[in-house]
């Protein structure tokens, strides 16, 4: 069963920051938070992951609360191409841990 | 650098038939995982192959089987197809021998329709 809770859907205006929340209150100490997205009819795409520190890459920023029970994915300047389903996943790193448990994710719609 | 490639992209089968789906992992990757994604749902883990052996398996019946070849490519076989097997089948690759960040690279999927 999925160990994360996400809103079913969200809208965001083009050019604004999109903030996608995720609750993972039962996360274990060795589990990372991963974010993937899936644009319609394509395979999921890795976005970012983190353990306890905030992370940033060319696609997004990941803010993890101090107690690690929740996190927020931030797309700083959303474009129409960011319209997708976003999945928050908790998983341990390392070989043999490629069994990702996807929930139903958040359907993010970017509004022109 | 080629990413994960899957074939065929679309196919239609009838109940009771058998199907084989193929996957070539990203260059430098040695581990392949297969996922099933029903319409409106998130992907569900089927199994993982490394060193030509099934290493992990999700909650799928024995009708679902696979194989990994020495070049790391993989096949997913489904026997005795049911209507409920209609789904997008996704292949994901990762690297064990290299730097394993836990990131999976997915292909575009093979969409199977069972009539």
C-alpha cells in the first residue's frame, strides 16, 4: 500500500510557483522521499529525491519538514509543459529497492 | 545516449492469448523492473531482473513471467490473457554496478488491449 498522501488535483497559473504537498507520516529513518511525474501517455520521469535536507536541481526544489513527516515539491516557474500527474514516493535507496509503490498522485494542471 | 526503449508501443490481443513485451535498458544500466499501469491508476510493480534472475516480485500471478538477457535487455511474458490485463506496461532501468541513486528511468511503455 502507498505510504504517502497527496491531494487528488491542483491548479496553478502559468509562470507562478507550483507547490505540491505530500504527507508521509510513517516514513522510516532510512527512507528517502522521491518525486516522479507522468505526462499524459508517457512513462514516469524522475524529478528529485531527498532524505532530510532540502534539495534543488534544474527541475524543482524539495522541502522536507524537520520531522520528515511531510514534504513539498516546488516547481518555481510553472509552464504548460508541467501539466502532469505528480507522484510522491518513499523508498529506501540501494540495490533491490527499485520496487516503487506509486499511489494515484496529484494531477497538476497549469492554467494559461 | 539512448534511454529506455520498449516494443511494441501498442498491441491488441484476445482473451487466452499470450503476449511478449520487450525492453532495452538505458546505456550503462544492468537492472530492469516491470510495472503495470491500469487506466487512472499509478504503476504497480510486477518484478525486477538483475544478472538474468528475478530478484523481486510484486503481487502478480504466475501468468506473468520474464527474462533478462546477457546484454541486460528484458522480456515480459503474459500467458492466458484476461480482459483485466489491459494496461500500459512500463519498463524501468537502473544501475547496480554504477552509482545507484535509487532513480529509475522509465520507457514510454507498451499499451496492451485485450479483447
